[in-house]
C-alpha cells in the first residue's frame, strides 16, 4: 500500500513538470495581454527536435537547450504575428499546432522510417530511488514559478507588464512600451513551454512518440484559468492535474495486476480520459472565480 502511494506520488511529481512550466509561461504572456493556445504545438515540436538532438549527441542537456531554442523561435513567430502584425492570436496558435503535429510526423518518417515513435534516447537522471523519485527540473520549475510570482506582484517591472494586459493605453501614457513588453512576455512564455516539451523526452519518457503532448498544452491553459493567473496557485494546479494524469496510467496497470485474466487493451483509452474529465469539472467551477486580464487577446493599436 505504501509502495503504491509513493509510486503514484512520484508519477505525479514527474507528470506535473511540463504542466507547470507551460502554465507559468502562459501566465506571463497572458498577463501582458497575449494569449497563446499554441502550447500544444510548442510541446510537440520542441519534444521532437530535442529527441533528434539527444539521439545524435547523446547529451540530454544539449537537448534541453534545443527545446529552449525551439520555444524562443516559436515565441518570435507568435509574437510578431500577434503583437506587431496585430493578427488573430487564436488563429496563430491553432495554425502552429497543426504545423507542429504535421512536421513532427514527417520528421519521424524521414529520420527513423516510422511514424509512431523514435528510438530510445539519453535521459536525465532522476533524484531519489526506489518508489520515490522526481526530476531535478521539478525543483527548477517550482523556483521559476515562485520567482515569476514575486516579479509580477512585487516589482515595478511586473506591475508594468500587468498594466499592459489590463489597460495598455494607460500603460503607454506612463511610458511603458506596450508592444515590446508584450513581445518579450510572449518569448518568455514560449521558452518555458519549449523547455517543458524537451523535458517530456529527455526528462521523462526517454523517446519521442506521436502526439507526445496528449493535450497537455490545453491542460496548461486550463491551469492558467484555474490559478486565476497566479503562478503560486499554478503549482498546486499542476500537481492536481499531474496526479490525474498519473492516475490514468496507474489504474489500468494496477487492475491488470489484480485481475490478470482481464484484457484492458481495448479499454485503456477510457482511463486516459480521466485527466480531461478532471479539467472540465475543475475549470468549470474555478473559472467563475477567476478574472482574466481585461485586455487579453486584443491587439494593441498605438494612436
């Protein structure tokens, strides 16, 4: 019983890392007024290129750096379209998701001759052992969340960023460059998401699989709403949804061990719906209590 609890806790701590990184990054972007629903695409593309890098270099830390670079370039693309070209932020995110899904499958086929998964690549070691373990990136992601909270709510630069998402005209009148602030916030948010995508390969699964993100980008968006755009609460939200993610993988394995004659192959996808059902229930309740930035998703046109 204790082993089951510790194992489920370890799986939760492992699963929450990409959710926390992406949700904190998206909080930064949305606090400035830019919404990026292309988190799913950033996850997929950074995971694929990180797997490719780890496969050829055999160095997971170089692969993490590539994930950051992919996030940076994705942020540049979304920032230019959304901030400077005043494009539709939703369409930009949807388009990037579709591009990332398609190019990753093409890359799998061209590189390894298959469309399902890559070979096993080098991974970062876990901290701990036995039934209780976690990634060193868990500590980093929690530190990032705390630092971002302090920056947003306890510094003048954080206040200026939040002003860009609440009342950009007033912020501009106070001397804040709204377009530049929004662009930089989009970059930071996408880079954190790119780091989360690379983590899924070299810090967790150990290979790139088709649709590796499995909706986690959208779950991260749900965590943003659940947290009320607060990075500290996003830590708790990531742990909650990380638990349901881990539970959806734990339940079929445990049931199969208890009832070895039961064939759960065809019903395993039913268990995978657990985190998404949890998202629907939680966000439908929590979203009423939160208040999004007033100018979120609206392009700023300087007079």
